[in-house]
């Protein structure tokens, strides 16, 4: 059984390269009680791709979760900014 909920959604934007990407991570429990790290990524607005990694322990899944997070942060991925969405919404 998984003790904590792990979910992360990050984005990377670079208008100069027409780049708008997302990366989502979550740790879920399988029907067999294993920890499963689910990775989704792609261009914002698409379904993207998905890969699942199964582990015998939650600790192993969290280790890979944190390793991927460090790598993505170094590449420029950041949490979605609410300011950007507020600017895109027209005032009433």
C-alpha cells in the first residue's frame, strides 16, 4: 500500500523555439500491491506519451521520481504558472 500521494505536473516553454512541453509524474498502486511510477510527457494540448515502471517498494519508485524531477528541473521544466493563465483570461 502506498503511504503518500505523489503527483507532479511541470512545463517548459520557449517561444523562440516554439516549445511548449509538459511532463507529469505520479506514483500509484497496482492491483497487485506494487508501486507504479507513471510518466507522461509531450506537447501541451496533446495526449503525449506514457510509460509505467513497476517497483516492489514505494521507496524505489520515489527514488526514480526524484531523479527524474532533478533532471527535468535542470532542463528548464517548472510548475505551471497561475500568472500566465491569469494573463490569458480576459477581464470581465
